[in-house]
C-alpha cells in the first residue's frame, strides 16, 4: 500500500497552501494562532471567501457547489486549513444538515436551504441531545404533533452549540410515541425566530458561552419543513452522525498547536532557562509527535482503503482515529500548560471592588487554561471514546 501523495496531490496541497497564504485574513490568522475563538463575523467572512473560490462545501455534489475532489484531496484540504490555522467551517450546516438535505430532502428544500448554507447566509445549530437523551439519543422526548399543515413542537434540547447565533435548528422529534423508540422519530427544520422558542446559555468550565439549552413551547412548524418521511428520522440521524466524524482526528490542528508550543517554549523570558532545553519537556513533546505521526499514517491507510469500501458504509477504523486524535488534542493542550506555567492561572474579576485584575503574564498565556478545559469535551462528542472502544472490539477485533 503506497501511503505517499501522488504528484497531482502534492501540487494540490501547494495550491491550497498558496490560497491560504494569500486569502486568509491576517487578523483572523493571528487570532487563531493566539488560541482565541473566532467570532461569528470571522466565521462568516472566512466562509464567504472560501465559497467565492468554490471551496466552502467541497465534499458536496457538484450540482450544489461541490468540487469532486477525491477523499485524499478532501483530507489535504481539511488538514491544511487547520494547520494554517484558519477557522473551521460551521459543521452544523456544511457537514451535518446540508448532506441530509441533499440526500433525503425534496427539490424545494434543496433549492431553499443549500445555497444559504454554503455562503453562511443562515446559521444552523443541532437539536439532538436532551437532558435525558444524550448517549441514548433514541430516548428523546421532544414531541411534534401534526395539526393540519403544521407540527406543534414541545420539549427541550441541551448542549446546543452556538444556538445563540442560530437562524435555524435541525431537530430530532418524536412523532409517534406508540412506536419503538428508534421508529417514531422525525427530522424537522425549524426557524429559530418562531414564537415559543427560548435559548438559555450554559457557561462551561472554561468560562465561555458556547453551548445552550433550547426550550420549545407550542412551537408551530410548517409540515413542509419535514425532511424525508415521517418517523424515518433515526435513519437520517445515523447518516448525519457518520458525517460528523469525518476529519475528527484533526491532525492538522494538532500539528499547528505543536508548532505553537515549540515557538513559545523556545522563547526567552526574564533570563529564565528556556523550557525547550528541559529534557523532560522534550521527552513529552517527542511522544506527542511520534504518536501524531502514527495517527497520520493510520489516517492515510483509511483513506487508501476508502475506494474499496461499500459506499456509505463506515470504516470501523475511524473509531481509532477518533480516540487517538482526541487524546492528542488534549495532550498538546496539557503540554501548553507546562509552557505557560503559573501564568496560565485564570484571573478573577473583582466586581465588588470595581476593578479588574489583569493577567500577570503575557497575553498569550491567558488562553491556555480555557483551551485546556474546553478540550476535555473532545473525547466525548462525536461518540465517546468508551463507545468507540466497543466498536473497535466488535468490528475490528471480532470480540
């Protein structure tokens, strides 16, 4: 099995790198290097730059703006944008609901929603998880009762990422409470401006507002917003979750963070010994780099075998990519804590005294601890690592 890029693929990689160098706005690149989250405006601006080039929805069918790139070129594009570093495209539209609509939606839905997703004219969020239905998603209780030309939706969704910005939400709802739990679920598209929808923030351990609770009280949704057939939503959800795991190893992102950690560890600070000269630190860094190279080779083997797999059938080896990828994303952020040292400690806002205590160290250190805490989640979403190990045991090892 040849795991090297072909001359054509190398030329494509060079083309992507040149485009990123020339068109990724400098202020967005600097924000990403410093470890800050891109703003909504940053993501819209970057998506529209890519869409103008024809690269915003590269994996979609050509008729809806796709490129026809091979799986290897898709991988190269993803990894190079992460390594630039550039903001990742909003996955809820591009990688989740978009593919569901062009695969299972009707022509009117495709024409209505897909161009707006590609240009990020409309911001989407995902309404799957509920307080009692996370890992066991099929236990969801949010209901949608048909009344004439509308569904009446009642219930609650949670951990709804970036819902505070969303124009639309795609939802799994229970339309047949008498059916087996996987068989009574439908897939609805809901305008977030509809009366009866309430969004409440959930502040996470890193101090950020990234996720939300969303409540639905007698929300009237046009029946034309049903995707596919009623009570077939579980099939569409499985299709969507398969797309969610594409690129979840994030090799390019970890490479970029390694470069950043090396740069910071090699810098001089107040006459102190450079951390890059510490043998123990170099040993930790070398371990991450070796493990990342092994992960990259595994990713290439998965790509090389993709053409031989049945279309639409997931490769169980992707579970290996998910596990190791998430572990390395967490490991490099833990190593960044070593670089920042005590300067990574969060600072308090002394509101009662009317003054703010600024960070004691350099500005870049203030993002290290929040990133460390935030990346605790990557071993959970997209299918927890424990679940992925079960998949490997059954589908790969045959246990």
